């Protein structure tokens, strides 16, 4: 009986450097003049990989981003099919430049670190290729989040995986695994940092904001997945009623404002008579799909769920809605993305009332909250960016109404549990501006 191989020896055996040194190219090419270049990957292998991608044959009018293009076969193939292509690598690859010249290609070739790509303002792309890059990066979730933000429709992610044979045999792990390689443990390369399991690869892609992830292929050492930004278009008839969406707010502060450059989540509050699981629900933010990372049944038919704020949202007001896999979409609620809080004209605190007696400027002994009438708040005002100050101390806002035709808002706030003296000075702060003070007696 042969000796069993250790996991470390198994990881080191994946080294493909000898073949690369022999050929000098990783991708194979056949040029219009009949010249052929043999790379580690044959033309048949490259074409087979492309055929698995859910990318249309005709890419006329589409934009494609190829991150980690290397010799560039996939970039040139996308261009051949009609796409406008941006190709990126962290170092200049002369094989790609030579091929670009020989093909008279118009691809936009950039040399850039992956994490600096957002600063290049390249825009967004219909399709993003992220082939053989993930295990080379030190921050895999951040890398995938950048890929997601660039993607309008589908990203193709291929990565080394640590459990290809077991996965093919149906042995699926209960908890996704991500192995870390400090030096050259994976394939003898010092720039291989992580090895995900197949389920971990798919889970990471979902976690950064892709709506759904489809496994395309698994080999002994690699896996390929298609990451979709949008849910499939629903088609009736629908056997279920849509959820009644009540509110969508920032999970951290219950406001309607979110930041596109922060790791933020949304809380969804809705009603449904169905017995739901996370897999039953489809959420949509600004047209991008996202899935629930948590789901809780509240009283009776009340529910709450949390989702990521999907990467790639534009600045401004964004519609949110949800559905079950068997229903139409709910009504929509708006959230504000990257909107700077600013008053509309002068910020005026017009009145402060007892929340129980509605007396103006006078609190009863058992008053628990106050009602404020504020003019001049911006349309993105919420409980998080609006401060009600009671003798300088901030009160907790529990309700903000809809402004009337004069832009006067009703705002309800909880009073301090203990009050000293005979009164208080009340003011409002919003968007760097302070309102007038109003005296409240008790």
C-alpha cells in the first residue's frame, strides 16, 4: 500500500510553472496569417472555458472588463465578438502587447493594482472576467466587492479550490473553508494567498453583493462560477401574494441614508402570511438583486430581514423592493445613496408640543415624548442625521413624518427619564446648521 500524501504536499503539487517556462505563453493563439502560438492552455481548452460562460455570442455595444488578462486571449475573444474591452493586469505583459499589435486590436490596456481600479473611473461593465486572480490577492472579499461594483450583469470568477475532487464526488462541507498560505504552500508560489473550497468561493461571491451565483465547472484544482447582479425577470402567473413592504432602513442607525463606500446593510420590515426561509426571498436595490443574510419572524405575520447594500449604486435616490420566488414584486421604498445632508433654506424650529396633551411649549408631569415641527430639513433627513438637542443633550427620535407643502416636518422624540429645573432649551441640528432655540416649561 502506498504512503498517503499530506495535505501540504498535495497543495504544492499544483505548480504549473514548468509548463509555463517551457512555452513562454499561458494562452494559445492562432493569428489571421496562419501563425500559431502554443501556450499552456490550448485553443480547445480556452474555447471550452469561454463556452461555459453565460455571455452572448454577439457582444456588439457591450462593455467587458478583463481583470488579470495575462496574455489576453479572453480580452481579444470578447473584442472579436463586438465588445469594447478594458484589460487590466498588475504588471505589463509583453505577450499581450505583441498580440494587440498583431491583431490591430483596440482594447484599452491598463496596468494597475486591483485595489486601485475604482480610482481609475472606468465606469461599469456588462460583463467582468476575473479569471485565476482571486487566490493571488491578500484581501479576497474586498477584491470580489470591487469586481461586483464594476459589474452590471454577470461576472465570471475562476479560482483555485482546495476540494475539487471531493466536491465532484458529492462530499460537500457543512462550513465553507478558506485556507491561508503564508509563503509558497500553494503550488510553490509565494503570491498565492488563499485557497477556498467550492462552497466558500460561491458564498464569498454572494456575500459581496451578487444576487445569485451559479457553479459552471469544477476540476481537481479549480472552479468557475457565474455571478449575477440581477434576479431573473419574474413571469406570472404568480401563485403567491407579494410581501407587504413596510420600511427599508439603514441597519445601523434606522435612517434612510447609506454610503456607497462603507460596509453597510439594510433592514427590511414587511408582512407576509407565508412560512418563509431566506432562500424564498429576492430583494432588489436600485435594480441590483441581493439575498437575505438574516431573516426573523416577528409577531403574527410580521418579518424583518437584513441584506447588504449592493456595490455599484449611483448617487441619489434609489428604489428598493422585494418578492418571493413565487410572487410579483412588492411596492417600492426609497433610500438615499451618498446624499449630503443640507437644509433647504433656513432651519426653523417652529413649535414644541407635549406628545400627550399637545400643549405648545408646556409639558405635563407625566410627559414621555415631545412633538417638534421643523421647517427647512432636506428631503434626505432621517432619524440618524437629524439631532434634537435638549439642553445640549441629544434625544432619541422615534418618528419622522412626511413634510407638508411648506416643508414642515413632524418629528417625535423621547424625553429624558428625569428632568431638573423648570424648563429646557430645545434646538435642532441638521446638515451642519442649527435652528433657533425654543423654550419648553414643565
